[in-house]
C-alpha cells in the first residue's frame, strides 16, 4: 500500500510538472510573438528607412547576443541562489527593463518626439517623398507571386537551418568530443552575428535584396556541402560550421528588407507578419522531420543532404520571385 501511494504521488507530481511546463511554453509562445521578427521590424521601421538593413541587423543580433550572455548568467545565478530565486530575479529584471524601454522609445514614433527617420533633415525627407515610386497595393497576398516566393523561400531556408542545427551537436560529438562540439556550436552563433552585421552595414543601398538573400543561402548551402564531404576531418567540419553559421542570422533579417523594397510602406508590416508566421509553421516540424530522416537512414550524411536540397529550393524561390519584380522594384519605403 505504501508503494502504491508513492506511485500515485509520483504520477500526480509528473502531471503537475507537465501542466506547468505546458503553461510555461504557452506563455513563452506569446513572448516570442511579441519580441520576434515581425515585432522587431515594427519597432525598427518607423525609425530607419535608408539605414534599416544595419538597424535590423543590430536588432536581430540582440537575440543572439542575449543567448550568449544569459546562458552562463543563468548557470551562475542558479548556482549561487537556486533556481527559483534566479528565475524571480531574471523575470523582475526583464520586466523592469522592457517596461522602461517600451515606455521611453517603442510607445512613440519619431514624429511624436520631433524627430525624423535616419536623422534626415525635413527638406531631404520632403524631396525623397516626392521622388519615391509607389509599390502596387497588396490585395490578396496568397495569390501574388512576389509574396508567395518570399514566404516559400523564407520557410524553406528556416526549415533547413533549424533542422540541421537541432541535430548538429549530436553529430559532432563523436567526431570532435563534447568540448569540441560545444565550441563548434558556439562559433556558429558568433558567425551568425558577424554575418548579419556584415550584410547590414555593407549591403549597397540599391542592391537587389533577393540576390543578396540567394547568395546568403548559397553560402550556407556551401557549408552544408563541406559538412557532407568532411568525413572525420576536424578542419573541414569547422569550416562547414562557420560557412553555414555565417548565413544563419540573415535568413531571418533579410525577408523584412526584401518586403521593404518590394511592397508599399502600408503593406510591409502585414507581409513581414505573414512571412514570419509561415516560417514558424514550417520550421516547427523541422527537428522532428530531420530526426526521422536520421533514424531511417542511420547515417549523419542524410542531415546535410536534406539541408542541401531544401536550401536549393529556397534559392530557386528567391530567384523565381525576382524575375517579375526586379524591373519595377520601388525605392525603400
């Protein structure tokens, strides 16, 4: 009877833990929407027009940097104060910081603060407004080639990178050891930050952003190809990780910039939100899908071969949308 009672208590504890975890993830999903790609674009867009690539790159890098900073910080706080105290401290700190920043900056646009986007003079802004062409209104996004190709390319690129990254550490451990695999994964994040900064700061104002995005996915495709052929060579494995990682961040930051170049200013928020939602719906199944391939094939090479094929599809989708839109792309709005 005592053993039976213990099992009942354990079952109830497991159920309570599961419910708590489910509720926590539901709250996390709401947070992810409020601080994800669509929200970041909505925050940054009113403040930057010409310099939006650099501004968006820095904003998206905040999430990557936060992952680097908060992981060891969490470990240190938990070790010093325990999990509950550490969680309470971090929660209060985040709420205070976000409340202050949102009230100070995000709650108002530049006009409400007597400012202009990019720090431009009023005369320059009026001249630009007169000379800027107008993009066609997006009435039915799921019927238009420019939107469909952008959403498809973004989704495929995200599926490839999320599916590969989810299993890359496990693949590298037997070849590099746990320490080497951990260092390799850390370097992937560093490359993602660097690649996003380079694109944001160095992309010319009149560049074809679909071509830039296709080249970015092409670099990742090259990284996946090197990983496929690397075998047990540590230098080649690291080179493949670095190439794949260098395009990692741009897969999320370039679609809003393409939307800025191809759609009217009024349509950009809706386009970015829909493209982000499509990407999230796709890559949610990527770890399970790639894991199923690994289980069926019994070889890690299928991981990289699958990423290659999916990324090739993303490149084709980007170029297919460019053929019709490149001739009438408006200036950034």
